[in-house]
DNA sequence: CGGATGACTGTTTATAAATACAGTATCCCG
DNA sequence: CGGGATACTGTATTTATAAACAGTCATCCG
C-alpha cells in the first residue's frame, strides 16, 4: 500500500524533524508546519501512516513517533584496528583506535572491522601501505580471496591459495616472497577475509 | 570540564535511548532507569550536563534533550556518480546511482561525492577499474594531487602537474600516455580532487 | 447516484512531562 | 571547620501532548 502525497509530505517532515531536532514532532507541531488548525488532522495522518507501516506510534508517550526502517538503515559502526600485538585477539579493545560509520551496503560482503595495512606486499593488488582493509571475520577462505592471516603471532594480509594440505599466502609484489604452509605441520589461523579497501588520499 | 561518573552514565543512557527508541527519555524515565524516586534528580543531572555542554535542553518541550555533537557525528550522505554523459554537470541527478553514508572523518578532506573510476590508467597509484574515488568538489588543484578533470566533455582521473601555463595530467600506468594541456590554447576544467579511494573486493 | 476514502475543523479531556521548591546527606578542598 | 559541589527525596504546579468525538467538504469509483 503506497502513501498519498500528503502522507508522504508528512512522513518527510517527521524524518527531517528527527534529523535536525533529534526528536519527533508533536501533533501540534505537525499541524503548525502544515497549517492545520486542528491537531487531530495530524493524528489522522499519523494513524494512516502507522496502518501503512511507515511509522510506529508509541501510545501515551510524548513525541512517540518511531520511523520504521530507521533501525536497518543506520550504518554500522566499524572498529578500526591498528597494530595487533602478538598473541592477543584482533578485536581486543586496546587495538581499537576509533570507530567509523560506513554504509555496509558499500561492500557486497558485510565487514566486521577495519584493519590498517602495513607494508607494500599487496601493492599490485591496489592495497598500499596505510590503507584500511575492511575485513569480514571468518575462519574460512576460498582460493583467490585476500585474507587476514596470523602466522606465528604475526598478522598479515595476503592472497590465499590452497592445494590440499598446502596453503600458499601470496603477496602481490615481486619484491616479496610467497609464504608456503603445510597445514599438517604448521598452524595457520585465518582471521578474516578482505571485503573492501579504504584509502585516504592526503592532500599534502 | 569533565563529566562525573554519574553524569556520564546518564549521558550514556540518553544516547542509548535515542539510538534504540528514536527519542530522548523523559525525566521520569531516567529516574526509573536509575532508581531515583524523584524526577527532579534527573532534572539536576540534565542541568549539569547542559552546563558542561554535553547536551542541550529544549525548554518547554517534552523529551526535549538534544545530544551535543550528534550533528557533527552524523555521517554524510555521499552521492555515487556513475558514468558522466558528455556536456552535463557531474552531479546531475541522472548520473547519481545511489547514496552511501560514510563517516566524513574517514578522510582528512571532506568529500562531496563518489565517482566510479573506469579503466586502468591509475593502476600504479592503487586506483583500479571499478574503484570509487571520493571527490572534493573544487576548481583548484595543487601539483601531485589526483584530480577529476574534464577535457573535451570526457571526465578523467589523473595526477595533476603544472608548470606555468602548461598542465600535465599523468596516468599512473606505463601503458598510458600523459596528457599535456596548454592552458592558453586548450580549456581544462578541474571538477574536483580525489580525497579517498573505496574498493569492494568481491568474494567471487 | 451513493458509498468509500482522504483531508480536514473545532472542541474537549485525561494524562504525560517539564519544572520548581525546600530539604537531606556525603564528600572533597583549603 | 565551613563552604561548595554532587547526589539525591518528596511534593507540587503548570504546561505540553496524546487522543477522542462529531462534523464538513471534497474526490474518486462502480
């Protein structure tokens, strides 16, 4: 069921009020904004909007208008992980430098955190020193994916290739050597897979 | 002036209420949450928080508590510009594919829009085909910056170098030739400068 | 034509909520 | 030791707000 033009206008007004004032308008405020001489006109529109699922009315509460879908549209807060100390989990609080809000629909896979990349080993994949890698936390990787791996307490970003029990972590830079791991002898912890890259181009 | 532990707890409660309920709590709701037997206790804390600049109280309005700084922290909505048709302005509505919310503190310079990059000409600068370039709209560029330029109705992304009236737009890929422009003969429109790069690493 | 829907007016009422006053208790600081 | 800040209680008052009723006036639709 779609909204009428008037209902849409009122929904827009509510959305804007929430955005600018931080709180929903009262019936009287809506009436004033639209020139209604009765707050009951607003009431009727709100009821219609609620029936159509555009808003949710909280009974008995002042300014109790909740915008539907606001919850889902709110962008996720991604923690930025700086250098990871040996032996501690990636998402330990002491590694988290700050949080960034980023629309999670920006990447096809939803990331769980941002990791600052150090070094030039993935240069030819367009991942440079200082870039932020958006990482999805998962212990499984498929060949060809860019992974965040932990080898002997060192966290590294490489391209993942697997051939049975033999895993290869490939840099994307001829100056660096691939890392070969025999899963039967050595341990390899996949911390996550890269789903996106963010770079700040500083303007000098 | 810093907040006391109690004041911080109450500020946190307000922040959380705004996030989950979409509206600020009343004095009574705060009192209920903290076990105060009088709403005036909440009132005093709110006044203290206002005096310290943590919130703003809207007099006479129900639930009139505005969180300070919420305005600045709200992530900007950046329009994503796809292919730009010849002769039309970059931010023409028909080029805008969608909007993304991105924390503008992610980049040192605040971007105005996102532009999808086509081609491999900036490969060695870590800007690959399909990447999104966060662009700050400005007609001025300094040497070394990555610019969005328009030459004969074609929009292109290159590194900017200038030597008096002679401008060079440098690709970052040996397979591409630099573009030389004599400002006294040819026209060059700088649409903006690149302030950041965003890439979606698809997971196949 | 007649009924349904949308968009209101004018008025009323109960309740939600802001806001104030007068105290009490505790703690820290000089 | 006294003053100021913090953290409350209990009660009171006014204002803001939600919510409802009974209508009016259009418009659309079969």
